[in-house]
């Protein structure tokens, strides 16, 4: 079996054109807000999380975004459709700054959707995309919308690793050892000829291990650059609990059959938009780095924290 790219393959066959965003979940941790608003459209300051992820994909070279949705969850895709009535009203009233913001999402890349009829796991969601890929697409990028990886750029590094070493490339963050049980953790080894020490070879992956059993502190960070061979592997793995297909099981099968898998350790920030605590931290982080909101928020936060410290001192 041929596992993707090798040296000498034309560049047009190496670059990924399609980025996949699985967005079929119900967002139960954000209820009641997500009764009517998809979790992926909740704003990080003033920009929906899925637009931030789409922007990352576009900057990394993708020309198409495939959103995996569930039945009736059309609002996520609608965010990327032009609203000419709204645009004309903003233009007529001279609100050009807002007009620029509204036009940004539809101009990022071509967007289409596929429907995941049942919640049968991330592997099942990724598998639904095979039917819409062009025949000459050898790889596909997958970006989990709950993971906001900053600064941008890790996908470009992952693409360079895939061009050099073939196979599939994943993204990791280095987490404190006492937090490994909350993540999927990679078993890795160094790559002798790697010039970048943050490029490691993946030997396996353990889902939410105990601190004692964790093979490393490198945890999955929601960015995958997968060889097209993943679809064949997904067809051959067995469903797990709840009938779900896990992409980690497909990757494990590929490794066992000789498919090269590497990881790029991202040394920046990763925010978890999938839970309210992580979402709040992301919003504060983004706002503090904003010229528009940062200065006043920083001043208010400083005063609020000092006020809290005084209250604690008084209570003591």
C-alpha cells in the first residue's frame, strides 16, 4: 500500500486544498445558550470561533472549507454566506468598519457542508468528507473548532514536515504532567535528522492516561494533516463505545502498518473553546491583545483585581 507523499512528487500533489471543521456537536456544555445558537458561532470578543478557525485554514493555504454539520444545524454554514441586504445598509449608513468585518467570512475561502446524520465520533465525521474531495487531493487538514491555537502558523510547519517526511502530521502542546489525564497523549521519539527539535516521530497515542501511565506530556491540540489513506483506515477499524469511530484508532492502525506519523509541538497558546471556562479565557486573551478593546479592559481588570484583593484582605 502506498502511504501518500514521497520525495520527487510534484508540489501540486503535496499541498492540502481542503480544510475540514467538524461542527456536528450539540454544544451541551453551553446550554441554554446553544438551544438556538450553534456553539461554533459564539463570539470570541466579536468574531465567531469557527471564523477564527476558517481564517487560520485560509492563511495556511486552504482554498476550501468543508464543515461537517448535523441535520438542521445550518446556521454555521450560513455565517459564510454573503448578506447583501445587511451589507448595503451598513454601506449606506457609512459604517465601513462593520462592513469590513461582515464581509470577511464570506471572502475567506469556498465553503460547503456535509451532514453527519448520527453522532458517531470524530473518525466518522472525518470519513464523511471523502466523497467531496477531488481525486488528486492526497491529504486533508482537520481543524477542531474547540481548539484555538495561537499564534497561527503551525499548519504551515506541519505541511513542510509532511512534504519532507510523507505520511500524516499532527499537532501537540506540552502540558503540565498533572494535567495529562485530560488529553490524548502521544508516545514519541526524537527524529535523528530533524533540524527542528519540536518535530517528533509518533509511536502511539494513549487517550486520557493516568499521570503514571502517560508516555509523555505532549497532548493532542486539535490540528491534523492527514494522508488520504486515513479514509481506508477508518473503514477498517472497529467502533468503540457508543458505536463511535475514533480517528486515533485509525491513526494507530496506520502506524502499525508502517504509515509515517509525526507531530509538531506548538509552543504558543491553546485555548479550549469547548467549555465555558476555556471560552472565557480565550475571550479575555483576545480582547487584551486588541487595539480596540485591550487598553480599557486591561485598566478595568487591574482595578477589579485590586478590589478583589482588598476584599480578601478585609475578610482576613
